[in-house]
C-alpha cells in the first residue's frame, strides 16, 4: 500500500472554499518548493469532483515544465457519485464508496491515552482498530452502542483537535449561551 499525502489551502480563520479566489496572492518560491516536494514522489492523485473540475479546466493546457508534465501524465482518481465523464487523460472515476464503509462502526482520531482509556472503560462501545491503524490513534465506535448525545460529544472532541483553539472557544461559548 502506498503513502497518502493530503494537501489543502486553508486560511488562518479556517476558510477552505474557493482557494482559486484568494490563494494566488500567497504563492511564493517557498510554496512552489513545497508543492514540488509533495508532487515529486507522488504516483497518483485522489480528487473530489469539484477539485477535479477546477484542475481539469486548467492543467491540460499547460506543459513544458516538470510540474505540469507530471500533473498531466500521472493517474488521477476522482471520488464522485455525480461526475459522469472525465476527459483529462489518465483519469478514473470512482463512483462507488471507495472504502466500502461499514455503517455500524465509525473511527475517530484521539490522543493515544484517551483512546486507550476509552477502550478500557467502555469495551462494549469502543473497538480496538486493526493493528495497522493503531499508529494513527484511531478509536472505533460501535454506533448502535452510543446515543446521539454521546456521538455529538465524540464528534465535537475530534473536531476540536483539528481546528484553531479560538474557533473551538467561540463555538463552545455560542453553545453555552444559546
């Protein structure tokens, strides 16, 4: 199995939408070097429909430099249930669920100590993930064993670990007052 590297454009206030409208002013030699370092070892791209459509409108007309040539020649996998055709060369549409998800379970990433404590305290609700996923500190939840309030707590905890603390604090304050 290969290595999956995810990249995204995000502002300090957590905006990820429409990077083509705002990110251009922030490109520099350093961001170019980072993009090159990420792209160079990549064997393929995995894209959602919206990103694919933006890339497919721009990249096929570019060539003559290593970045553009690699982008255009490498395999591209688009995960979408709505995209019907993909004309950019070497593109495959994945229209079914690529992870064949088991909707009786759900995984969350938590600090190792939190994960281990939950597994020990509530083995009827939590499942130890497969060995390969232990390094990512996944905690697998049996959905039928938890109620909506517990699910909300788990989602909130996981979310609060990946967004700026200021955003978490503002959201928690608005919940408490409303």
